[in-house]
C-alpha cells in the first residue's frame, strides 16, 4: 500500500482506494492483490459519454455533480440569416411631402405613418401643484362669499404680527429660534400712535374685562421688522381698517407665504403657505364657527370633523380641527381655529357686540395628500423635481 501510494497522485489514490473497496475489485491489506480480471468503470464511461456530447439521465448527472466531476454551464448561441427585407444597401424611406417628392413619388417608397407615436414635447410652462390647489381653494372661498385680503407684504413689524394680536412680548414665538428678524431696515417707521397706546395699555394693565399680562410693554420690541410668521398679521391690519369705518360685516380669506425658523425635514420647511379665513359680524358664537368649518371642509371632501380644545394667545375659545382621511383611514389634524379675543378686537375700535371667528390651515399638507407626495422638499423649494411639475395631474378637490 505504501509503495502504491508513492506511485500515484494522492487524490487519485484516495478515490481509487474507496472505489476498489466499495466494488470489491482488489484485496486490500499489507499486500494489494487483484480479485477480478476486468474492471467496469461506470464513472469513466459516463465522463466519456459527456465528452462525446451524449445525453445522460438525471440521476447520473446528479451523481457526477455531487462528486464535483462535472459542472453545468449555460451557453447561448445566435443564428444570423437574411430577413425578408434584406438588401445589400440600406434603403432610405421618404418621410416628407415636399415638392420634389411629389414630383417623383412613383420612384420613392414612403415610410409608414405611426399613429401611436407622440409628437415633439412642447416647450411650455406648467402649473405647479400648489398653484392648482390654491386656485381650487380660492374658488371655494369665493363660492362661500369671502373676499381676498392683500398679502403682498412679506415683511411686517412685530406690532402687527404679535402685539396687535394680544401676543405678549416675552412669548417664545418671538424668540430668534422661531422668527426671522431683519437687519436692514431693522425697525418700522410708522405705526398708528393712538392704536399703539391702546394696545400697550391692554398688554400692561388689561381692560375690556381683562387683567392683561402685567408687564412693561416696550415700544422698541414692537418696532422690530420681521418676516411674517403667519398671515394673521394681515387680518389684524384688515380688522383695524374695518374698525375705522361704519361697521359692515365682512368675510375675508388669504393664501400666501409665511416664514418660520423651522428645522427642515420631510414635513417642515422654513417657508410655507398658510390658508386663513375669518368672518366678522355681530353676535357670532362658537356654533357659527363650527358650522362654517363644516361647510368649508365639506367642500374639500372632508365631511367628518372633530374638534379639540386648544390655546392661542389671540383666540378664546380655540379649537384644533381634525378630519377623517378616507385614504389613510385615520383622523389627521388639518388646522386650527378660534374666536378672536376682546383684548384684540376692542382696542381696534370695533363695536362691543362684534365677534370674529377664524381658522387657518396649511396649503402644502392637502397638496401632498392629493398628489401622493411624502416629502415636502419634492414639492416646494430648490430640490423640487421639474418632471413632477410637468406630469402632475389636474387637481381634484371635493372627491373622497
């Protein structure tokens, strides 16, 4: 055995020793002796058959694969032959009905017309999804008899943005973490002095049945210029202008940009759009607000509403608005609402029995829901996908 092992390759010796013992071809011991005269090697025959291109049964192939004697490889071949339109030279088909082609049309072969082919893409402008939803919302407000407020001033003074709304000067929303203050011009040049004095008084010592906030109100804080944090600053201007005339009931709305120093993520931007509606009339109640909200949101396709008590510095009572979203199958917050406080309205000079009900919602959130967009940065901002703007569908509001 030792002599045989030296003469043979180790792998051949090991395979041979297992096979001869298995098939009882030789006598193994200190001496190796033949037990059969002729050996029939099935494995060798199978390998020769494969080499000659013969087909084997599946069990034989699996046996050879298990012993790593063969491996399967896939080979793809191609057969090239002349087709029915073969020609030694490429034929050029006529595509245009020119004067020359019409004169020699018998000698030409025209290309078949493809009725499924699309025309050249038009180099034209496309409406942004936000613009489409805004147009639909404006139509809803106008159908309800609302008048649009002018919102062309992105820069506001702290007085109209905060103080006129009975928001205290130490309120966290005024902090630089939430508000963009301007460096130049840093302050406003004029404010209605008589109205400023009344606002100062109601902040410091109250009035109109209120105790106020009991702090030293500072004019320099009210003079600071900022990027408006909400369109309610426009509402305060409109209500003050309304108070200077003989009182007439009004319905106002606005849809425009506001700015807050937010951490940017998939649902928040530092610049976004706010939708605001308000009704100013005598003797309004919380029931009127709820009724108007049901009317407004039903036109948006949200007939199921719920309300939750909330706190706002310039509204009392205040309510968060929740709507049942049929697509998501759950209740989602859709806005905020409330009745403007007397501390805000009476210093303006409005009659004591006049009440103002108001609500605000985002423009981006319903647009994202309507168009199936889950990242606000894909909808608005410098990272917006222009192809999305080109292929977006028609806005459909009011369909659940």
